[in-house]
């Protein structure tokens, strides 16, 4: 199965300045994503507890969905609202 080509995508990464986010950013750039295409919303400019700031953070990005991953012992699932 071929992977998804994300090298031209505009990506919003919440928590991107933290420990895990830093590693994810490095992995994305290692796969060819340009740093200017990775947007990390920082406070005080974005309060992601507020819907208007969440909407503003994803405007103009390639995917606007709220997917999250859940795990159980037997299977992995993606959920989208």
C-alpha cells in the first residue's frame, strides 16, 4: 500500500512546540514537508479553547476535520466528527 504524499500539504499541528510536537515536526520535514507549510498556533494569538480561534487556525489549510485516534486492545480506529 502506497503512503500519502503530504509534501505540499498545509498542516496545523496543535502542541507542535512541545516535546512530542517537536519530534513530529522533524519527522514531517524529513519526509519533505516545508517548514512554512507547518503551522503551530501559539498563545496568546490562538486560544484553542475558543471555537473562533480554532476555525481561524485551520483556515486555508488542506484538511479541516477533527479526527482523533482511539485504541483498544484489539483494533485501532479513526473517528471524524
